[in-house]
């Protein structure tokens, strides 16, 4: 029986979302297969690692008992020795518990995880892991880099400006003038490398713009300002696969009346702030329409664009591609990539005929398939260089 480590939490603004994804969308269906031994690995908000069966219980986090658990529990060490092994002190003095890991299933949303940092550690350990690799994770989580990358492949995204915190602070007036000159209101201001719509603001005037930039740069060192798409229909397309790609249904999330998908709408209100459409389903973003209520032409364009984005960025395993449609101009714009969709977007996969068990087992298979292929590559090179010294 193979051992799978599900890693979640981390020093991220999406820490709590990560816990729900790990416990409900990954650990439960993996255990339901009875094919794997599942180890829960929790990264606390201070970056400490813990490994314990108790970490599979959502009540531990809901009650606040996790703080008491961490005060008493031994922290985990990682051993890289022809793979990845979890190591922690046992209840008996001088003894340690060891667990060799066969596959890692990351569930770390946002920074210090989904952005490629965790994947880099797993690459160094040479252990199979689910999802996008280091380069695609880093590009996908950076809204600026992903747009620049996909534009090189002819994929259209909204007109934008971007800058670092230091660039903006050194020339505030210059940046505000450039934005007003080159972009048309209304605008969206976003942290470049944050998910779950945290720190994103829609602005209608310069005063709101200044405040929104301050918010974005509070969460990230880089901010993105882009034009809003007129006559907006927002859709999203989950995709699974390494080389052979399978898209789920094109989904139409339903925003609040102001048209903004913020954190509250996605995760707290479960769609109560938005309008419920006939046939809507309660998903990660509240109510949504599956499939999207758009023409066949726009539906096909959305699939084509999403698959093009996935390939252009080099995504593997799973990702979700978010798109913006101008319903009058019949134009599809690329918005952003989520390389680790919340709860794996399993509500959409279920609507497309995939059970939660089907989804997670296929993702494990894809992780091992990619790892096996990489083992055939030559990563060292013999030379006489050192003999010169």
C-alpha cells in the first residue's frame, strides 16, 4: 500500500482554505479508495511542520484546539535520502518515528506552497507530487507573468499596467498619470501573486485607485492594474492532464450585484450575495451555472482559450483557467490561472461525470506518470573540469 502525504496550511493568506481542501476534497476521497495510507502534514502559520492522525479532524481547527496541539506536539523534520521521509520524535525518549512517502499531494494554496516553493522542495527530494511543477506554478501564481507568457502565444488579456512596491513608492504621481493616460476606468487593482480574490478592488476614480493600490501592495510586492471587461460574463474551466488534457465543464460563477468575486462571495456567503440562476449549483464560489449560460461559439472559444493557456504556461496535473467574456463583442480574455483550485473544484468535475475518488486517484496516477518520465532524463554530466585545479 502506497503512502501519500497530503501537505496543507502554510504561511499564506489562504491558510484556512487550504485546510478545507486537504481534509474534505483530498484526504477523505483518498482514504475511501482503501488503496493508500494517508499521512496528514500540516504547516502552521509560523511555518512549523506537524504530522499526526489528529490533523485529519476539522474540529481541531474549528475549536482552536490546534494551538494547544502545536504546543505539545513534536515538529516534523524532512529527510532527503533517495526520496522523502517524515521524521518526528516519538513518545519514548530517544526514539523517532519515520515514514517514507511515496507520493505527495500538495494542498497549500497561495504563497509558500502553490507558488512553486513547496514544489521546489519536493523536486529536491525527488518524490512524485500532484499538480503543476516549479516553473508552471511560479508563472501561474503571478498574474503578470502568466499574462505576459500567454500573450506570447497570441492569447488576449485585458490591457494592464504593473509595478513593484519600490517602483511605485519612488514615483507615485508618475504611475498614477501613466495609469490614467493608458487605461480606461473602471479598473481592477490586484496583488500580483495572491489567490482567493484577496486584496482585489474595482475602482471608478483616482481616489479609489490610490486606496486600492495601497491595499494590493499591503499583500504583495507587486501590483497589477487592468481595465475591466465590458458586458462581462466570467467563466472558469478546470483542466486535468499532463500531455493529454481533459477539460471539465465551462462554469459560470455568479458574482454579487456589483460584479465582484471577493473572498466573502467565494467562501463565506456561499453565493448569498449573488443571484441564483435556474440550474445553479452551490460550488466553491457559491452558486454557479454548469455548463455556462453562453452560446456554443463562446463556449467553444472558452475551451480553446483555456486549453491554450494551460499549454502555454506548461501546467501539469490540474489547474483552473479563469476567463472574461465581453458578451457583446463576443471576445474571450484570459484572466488568471489557479494551479491548485480550491477543493480541486470537485463540484465541476462531478457535474462532468468524475467522482471525488476518480479525481484524486487520477491525479496521483498523473503525478507518478510525470515522475517516471523524469527519471529517464540525464541530469548529470561527467567532465575533467575539477582535475584542472
